[in-house]
């Protein structure tokens, strides 16, 4: 690259110099031609003058050298300093016509007069005039023919001495600045015009200050070319620097990419893939050494809150900070990985027993639960840890990772911010729980849930007065899943609203086929407290065309305890619609008389647990007795749940309990069985 630059610059410089030199040469040639032309013109002019004088003297039949020479001397007085007359014949005598200045300079032999004379007579080629330089003077020598002698023509020769100043005036031409005479050979022959003696040997030089356009061009061009060269050099340096930087960047990117393979980009920790590989290596190692290891799965609690409250950047900063703290707890052979989101995992090596893993888990809890300084504020998070031990719980990667995940799930469902070791019974329960969790939303949305109805009978057990709707989930793989298994989960996962709405709507739809029966629907506390609950009830009855007066909502005490005012307002609205309200599971909670008096319930349902234990303990019987009387005293309908025996029936009937519900009369049944029981056409054939 640098070589290329130097070569380019060198080529450029040489080209410029060559162009300048050529221009200078050409200028010198032109100047010399001008000088030559100028000299020739002056010599011509002298020759012409001499010729004119010669013609003017031709008044004689035959001019003779002696007489003419004398006359010429008069005519050319002042024009020439020496005059000679001769004939063109070789060896002819030379007659000196004028001897104004008698110096050695005018010795005809040294001036080459004979050659000029013969040239003037046309006997030899060449001009009849020339400049001859003698010792320290230049002499212009010209010759002209004197007309009148055809056979043996007479020739007149004039010589004029030119000193240096006169010579310069003589030769002067435009563009020949500083023209001067030099007697030693000049260094630059391009701007020198040689003056020779009669034999043609150079004796002196007319020298001028050559017009050097090339040099001038370079002089003018030089600053620009210097600046240009600097710019070019700068550009070159820039390009080199840039290329170098890109190269370095490329290689470092490559290096980083190499390093980041198998790494989580945010924390720089190994990712799930690399973690798996390390676990494989560690497992094969412990097979040889007989050591143990622990796989810990970690999940931050409340990470989403941090993200939502402080933004994703804060969330990222938190992840990095957690990764740092975790890293400090581990020994070199251990592996800390991030699986994404708020999930981390650890391979703890050289584990002797569970206590070692437990110690680490405790330290992790202590460390991570200390507040973090994130985005200028103190942020606290919790962490749940699931631990699986190798080789006790498993000898392969997949098993250990799955079991650690199961244990983590257990830790989270036990209330978070704790650790949990995998235990074998955990697996099945949690697996099921996960399945339920994964599929519930889909089941609600795609109508795969179903409602069963448990009829409610009059106190004599003779007639059906209503039915309680109970949701069922027939899972394609798990079979029938009871509500106790998924309703709480729906609450946890924010699915209780869609689930509740679905149940309400379906119960109203089904209930329309059973005129005169009151349909009871269980409402969870979360569902009831939702601000749109009353609206959703109104929507359900309006859409299905079900009479609100036949709808009964079963609420638990939990509904009214938390926000009594809001609950009261909602209940008033519902009652205004004509909807009935029952207090479910009465006797298990606060069972406060105040609630019963304040809130506008129509009914209380005695919890089944009282009836279950009634026969065993006399106390329960007394309580049931009291509840029935209390309800009746407040003007409420009293329903007993869980009636299973005739004795219970008789007892409750005797107490004055209004309604009965339980296996003695009917278990919960599908809607079509309900159709048969009530004596209406099943929905499918009626449609
Ligand atoms: Mg109930």
C-alpha cells in the first residue's frame, strides 16, 4: 500500500518535471530561433545597405577595385569601420578601402573575408554575411556585389565592430531577457547562442535569461502539489488507519463471536446448550471419580415487576448484577449458566452430600435477597431454587435437568424465595400441575370444559328446587380433572375471569331448559371483586335470555371480608337485577353474624364438614342446629350440603332446614341427565 503510494507520487513528480523540462526546452528553442532570426535580419539589413551603396556607385563602365574602394569609403562613412574591395577569383587581392579603426580585429584573414566574398559572388553556398568573434570583440561582416563586371565581379565587404553592448542591441529580440555576452562556455547551452571565429570554433556566447515556463509552472504548482501530496498522504494514512481498525474490529468480533458461542449475550454466562455440555462432561467425570454433583435451577421472584416498574434496561442490569453475585459464590470448577429471562442454573461440583448443596442454596438465597442498586434505586428480588442431586436422582443430563426444574417448580409453588430438593413423589404431582397449567387457557377458550349439576331438593326430598353448577374438565390425556385441581390455578394464572364468565354463561344456557329451577353458580373471591363482575353477570343473562331471578350466585365469606364496601355495592346491584345471593360453605370461615346482617344474602349453605362429623361428635349437631335456627331467624333460606344418609336427612328436616343437597339425593350429573331428571327433552334433540 505504502509502496503504491510512493510509486504514484514518484510517477506524478516525474511526469510534472518532464512536462516542465519539455516546456523549458521548447521555450529555449523558440528563443534561440528568435535570436538567430534577429541576427540574420540585422545582417541582411546591413548587407542590403551595402548592396544599395554598391548599386549607387555604378556610374562607370567598368569599376575598378582601387577607385571603387576609395569611393565606398566615402559613402559608407560611419556605417562600417572597415571596407574591402576584391574580386571573386580565388586568391584575388584585397584592397582595403577604409581603415577608420586599425586594429587587429580587422585583419581580413581572421575575419574570413574571402569566403564571404565568394559567397556574395555565388561561387560558394552560404550567406554573404556573418558575425565573427575575435579576441574580445564581435565583428559583423557583410558582402555585396558591385554591379558592372559580369566576367569578374567586384565585391565590397564591410566590417562593423560590435562591442558587448552594441552586440546585445544588435541581436536584441523580444523575450530575450538579460541578453549578454559571455566568453566562457555557459552551463546551460539551451539559453546560449555561440559566436564563432572564422573557422567556426565557438569563442563567445550570447546568453539570455531563458524564459522557463516549465520552471515557472512548477514554482506556481509547487505549493499546491505540496499541499496535494500532504492531503494524499493524509488520505493514505486515514485509509490505512481505517483499514487497520476494520481489520482489528473484524478479528475482535470474530474472537468475540467465537467466545460467545454457547454464551448468553447479556451476562456472558454459558447458555442452556453449553450448560448441557458441561453437565455431560461432569457426569462422565463423576462416573470415574465417584464424586457427586448438584444441579441447581434458579428463578428470580418478582423479576417481571422490576422490568415493568423500572424498564428493561434496569431488568438487564439486574440480571447482570445477579449473575455477578452468583459467580462470587461458586468455585472454579462449578458452572453458572443463564437460560434466558430470569432463569439461571448451576452445576455444583465436588458435592459430598445434600448438605453441601443445601449450603450453597442457602448462600444463594442470602446473597440474592440483599437489595440491588439498580437505576439509582434499591431493588429487592427473591429467588427460588430447585436442586437435583447426581447421581442419586439421575445419571444423565436430561433427567437431572428435568428433576431440578421440577424441584424449582415445587419451590415456587410452596411460596417462592426458598429452595427445594427434588423428591420422587414430587415429579408426578408437579408434572400434572404443569400440564394443567399449560392447557387450561386453551380448554377455556375452546370450550373443552363442561358443567355438571348437583340437584338441590326440597326438605322432604321429594322435589327438585334447584341445581348447583359445578365445572368439570375432561382433559384429553389426564382424564377428568376436578375443579379443586384447577380453579385455584386459574386464579393464580389470571384465568379465573374467563373461566367464571364461561361457567356463568353455560349455566344460564343450560338452566333455561329447566323452568322453575334456580341455578346456583359458584363465584370466586377474585372473580367477584373484579370491577366488571356485575356487568359480566348482566351480559350473561342478557345474552342467554335467562331470568335473573332464577340465578343464584354462591359467594364465600372471603368475598365480603376484604373490601366490604365494594362488595356491598356489587351485591346491591346484583340484587336489584333480581339475582339471588347465597353464602357458601357457611360455618368454615368467620361465620360472623355481622356479615349475615349487613350483607343482603338470601341463603346460607351449611358446609358439608358439619354433616360429615355430625354423627361422630355431638358438637357438630349442635352447631348445625344453631345455624339452621340462625338462618331462619334472619329470614334466610337454609341449605344443607353433603347430605348422604337418611338419618342426616331426617335430622335436618326436623330442624327446619329448607333445602338439601348431597349424594343421598343425587351426585353432580351431566346436563343431559339433568334434562332426563327434570323431565325435559335433552338439548340435542330439542334443538
Ligand atoms: Mg357451592
